[in-house]
C-alpha cells in the first residue's frame, strides 16, 4: 500500500488529490518506521549478545586464573581451576631431578667474548659529543638500558619451555606469573646488595616488569577492570617477595622455602605443604632457587648492572648435569 501511495503522489496533478494521498502516506509511515526500528533493535541486540558472550568467556577464564592468585595473605596462591583429585606431576624421563642443582655455585656473568653480551656503542668525536648532549651516557639512561637487559634475561628464562618441562609445570598464566615473580625477586635481592644504586636500578627493573605484566594480562583477554587486576597482582608480587625473603633467613625452617614455592607455584588447592606426587619437582625448584641466589651473589656488580649475565641453563643438554 505504501508503494501505491508513493507512485500516486508522483503522478497526480490535482492539489486536492495530492493533499489527500499525502495524508494517507503519512498515516502509514509511523507504523513502518516503528517496524524498522524494532527490526534494527533486534539486530543490534543479537550482535551485542554475541560480543558480550565471547568477551564473557575470555574474561571469565582469565578472571578465574587471576582470582586464584588473589588470596588474603598474598603469599598463598589458590587454584587456577578445580584440579582432578589425583593430579600427577609426570617428571620428564630425561631429567633426573634428584641429581640437579647440587653443584657448587659460581658467577653467572657472561664471558667477555660471549655472543650473548650486550654492550653500549662506543662512539668517538662528534658522535660521542652528540650522544652525550642527548644524555645517552647519563646515569639514568644507562640504568634504564641495564634494567631492560636484565628483564630480557628474566623473560628468556621464564618463557622458554625448558623450565616447565624440568619442573613438570603446565604453562598457564598463573605459573608464568609465579615464575616471573621468583626471578624478579632473585634479581632485586641481588641488586639490593649494591646499596642505593642497586635499589634505584631495581625500581627501573620493576617498572619494566610491571608494564610487561600489564601487556600479558591484556593479551590474555582482560581489558575491563584492568587496573583492579594489576593492583591485585601487585599485592601478590610484594607478598611473595616478603615470603621468599623470610624463607631465606638463617632462622627459617629448613623446608620453609620449599613450602613457599609449593604454595606460590605448584599448589592448586591452597594446601601449605607439597603433596607426595609433587614433592620431587618442588624440592628441585627449591634447590634451583637457592643456587641461583648464591650464583648471583658471586656475579660482579658490572655484570649485574649491565645485564650481562644469564640464569642457569635448563635446556635438555644440561638439565641432568647442572
């Protein structure tokens, strides 16, 4: 009917007929507009329902993992998901955990001819003067570059599959975050031994780490409430560091570090001591952490501040003989 009215309006010449048909067309138009609006609303609702559903699945999964990290005393890490009651830690057949990390600690500094060393470019003449004017050689600039290299060493150790294979860990957000915290703590603990300069460098290192964690959280699918998650992770970070420091004190119980590592890295149910199935890899990681801490103590200041050191290799070729 609307089409007929429209065609009629185009072909009539009488003003009276035009006025009548125009009123008739207008009487139809509101109902047509209402139908179109309703259809458009339904289409928009369908599209948004799909988007919200997809976001909900992603956010729910990461939210479940992040909430598992958030606990009252910030030193205990709960489960990422409800684990099966008979969860087993299948140790790699090529790895003999009982023989690992018993060797004498030594410096982790890279040799002068190591291809992994990172050196500042040495300019002369005009170029050096120009870079000096740009504060390239200032203490702050050198500290920031050093902190970046240090964090690259941390990420290199944590993101490689070897560390998960050796300690029988599943690579999830929780385990990766927990391992990042451990290696950050090892570096910050060593830098603190150098007094004020080390503490300042540690602050730059923490800022780089914090930015990386934010990117990892966003990459996992969390865009809403990101500030809240970051605050929770920050509390966990400092809580874990306090627990690790306390476990390394001379008066700490012999198995204290082992239990802290179990709660922060391995535990899925909030228990305070390792299960029988997990005891072997937890003990091995406890020895690894103590040994890396001692090795870093032997690593000289220049190597630490420039980032020219590497954590103990956990590759398959050395895993059984470290």
